[in-house]
C-alpha cells in the first residue's frame, strides 16, 4: 500500500517543478502610464498595460547523453 502512495507523491512533486506562472498585475500597477488606461472608453489598452494571469505546463525535458568512458583527465 505504501509503494503506490510513494509513487503518486513523487509524480505530483515532480510535476510542480515544470509549471511556469505568469502574473503581470504588479508590473501594470507599477507603470505610471497604465494608471486609468482600462477606464478610458473607446481607447485601446497598450500591450504592456494588459493584465494577464496564467500558467504554462512544460513537459519537454532536455537530456544529454552521458559518456561513461570519459575519464577525469580527458578534456
């Protein structure tokens, strides 16, 4: 019973490292040019003033081949 639980916990923990969160609220609040930009009717909001929330799940992993024949003295 412990083995499947251990595997599930390991898979969940490894999945957390591959998520990239995106939140632009702080950057928009800090930019003085964005103050009141959303409340101006008929005027488009600048791309740097758009508030975005999201997460991106990355499943691709880059791997390198390991050369076990290589010795420490070899460049």
